[in-house]
C-alpha cells in the first residue's frame, strides 16, 4: 500500500510538471511573437501588458496595422492628386508596399497559427497523458482498497482465532511458560545430581556393610575356635587329677586373660592386634 501511494504521488507530480512545461512554452512563444512584431512595426505595435491576453494583443496589432496601411494609402493618394505626373509611379510604389505589408501580415499570421497549433497539440498530448495517468491512479487506488480489505479480513480472522487474547497477552504468556520450563529444567538437573550423589553414598554404605559382615564372620570363627580350645583344656584338667589342680588352674586363668584381651582388641577392628593375639594364644 505504501508503494501505491508513492506511485500516485509520482504520477501527480508528472502531470503537474507537464502542465508547467506547457504553460512555459506557450508564454515563451507568445512573448517571442510580440517582440518580433514590435520590432517590425514599432509604430503600430500595442504595448505589452500582463493583463492583456495574447489573442487580444494580436487583434489590436492587426487593427492598428490595417489603419496604418490605410493612412499611408490615403496620404499617397492625396500627394498624387497634387502632382498628376508622378501619381502613377507613386501609386505603383504604394501598391508594392501594400502588397509586401499584406504578405508580411499573412506570413506572421501563419506563424502565429502554426505556433498555436503546436501549443494545441502539446496541450492535447498533455491531456492524453493526464487521462492515462488518472486511469492508472484509479486502478492503483482500487487495488489498494482491495488489499486493505484483505488485510482487514485477515486481522478479523486472527482476532477470532486468538479469542480474547491479543498479541501482547500471548507473548507474555509464552514468556511466563518459557521461564517456568527453564526453572523446571534447572530443578530436574539439581535433582539428578542429588540422586547420583545418594547412589554413590549408598554404594559406599553397602561396601562398608559387606566389610563389617566379613569381619563379624571372621570373629565368629575365631570365637568358635577359642571355645573348642577351652573345652579341650578342661578335659585335660579332669584327666590329670587333683595333684595337678593348682598348676592347671594357674594355666587356665592365664589363658582366659589372654583370650579376653584378644577379644577386646578384635572388636576395635585392629588387624595387627588380631595377629599378635593369635600368636599369643597359640603360645
């Protein structure tokens, strides 16, 4: 639509420029014609005035020239009546001058007619171009109106489709939804990190539990071995009799102390202590 408006303005400008050129050409031709006739017949040429049209000026010039010729003819006739011998020659000369003047007037009338014809042709051409441009302007205006109607229909369809929401409301809603989506993505990423961290800690806990279970199983096996050794010592004491009771009691008490110390160290998780107590018990 903006392009159509520019085209209309351009066409209007061309019409205006053509009309100005036509007016300038006509004024220039009229001015040159008046100046030329005034130089040829300064005694009869009317004074130029902006208030007098070119046609009126030519009519005044023609009337003044005809009066001047008639005056010259009468003056020559009067002179001929005074001098009868010279009258035929004077009349002949006046006739020649009259004929020449009439020929000049006819010539300049022809020039004026040709100039007016040229100006009329130029005027007709300008009018033809103006008509063509006006037709183009009307066509472009109609096309612009049709486009505006299509735009209105499209705007109405968009309005019906978006219901009560306008473009600003939709843009704001999209912005809010986008922001919420970004927040949810951030929360999901943070939760994923926490889950990975918990999985790592859980694995460490399972590994520690398995190690503790192995330690307990080892302790149970060692306790069972100690019980077995203690029972064997008790049987040996009974078989030796009362004579060796005191020495056996002393040996058993010493062994119990060693076993008690070993168990305390074992529960503290000292592997070096286990080896040391093992050796001590074995002794």
